[in-house]
C-alpha cells in the first residue's frame, strides 16, 4: 500500500490542479467582467459622441436643430446603444435644445431624423437604408468595419493598437447630403 507521504503528495498534486483550475476560472471571469465594463464604456462614449455631433455638423437651412431647438436621433431598430443615447440626449437637452431619441424601422420616414444610427452589420440592410435616405440631410452613423467606405458618414471602429474607439468620416457622403463637418472634428477623424 501507499505510505502516508505518498497520500500527502497525491493530495497536494490534486490541490494544486484544483487551485490552477480555480485560478484559470477566476481569470476568465475577471477578463469577462473587464470586457463588459469596456463595452459599457464604449457605448457611453459612442452615445455622447453622437449627441455632440449637433455641435460639429452644419445642416442646410431647414434641417438639423429646428427653430424650436428640437432635433431627432433615430436608431434603426432596438440595440444596446438606445439607453445610453437617451441618457446622453437627456443631459444635452438644456439651454433650449431638446434632443429626442426614437427607435425607427424601415417603414418609418427616416428623413424625419437628423441623425440616424444604423446598428446593422449586414451590407444588404445598410444598402437598403442608404438608398431610402438618398441625399437627405441626415447624418448616418454605424460601427461596423468598412461601412464608411459604403456610404455611412460617421463610422466607429476599434483601434487595433490602443483598443480605443475611434471614428472615421466619409466627407463625400456628407457632401452629397449637403452636410458639412467642422474642421475641428475632421482633425480627430480618419477621413474617408
């Protein structure tokens, strides 16, 4: 039979394996929590940025913030960005400015929006949405890699080196809609 020290050694090996598995499990949970916190932070950043676009975009007469100080941010379908966007719009609705966030669908008149968030990752859906908007003065926003190249005006992306959310602006698409982004925001963007 095994001696007491052999039993003790076997028990130590089992405990070490258990500790290693527990440590791997805890590390996985921690990484997951950090990812959730980062995702929440990214959504808050994007929402605040979208609301601030009203300060950095020049709309043609009769579009953008109206004479009553009202403007509409539409979100095409429900998505994780809606709640942070509503919170950011509520915080910005001061000094006579009233921003409304509403969930819209393809059957709605999308041109009633001043900014339209397009949360799809499907190129066909994107093409249909952009076609429906035509050259209406509506700032389009997405966060899918390459969508600025397909005609979205503002597209968020994650910088590979820093892991930070950055944005690109398609000035040609904006120009077609008679929208002009300020030089201040263009300095910070990757211009397409």
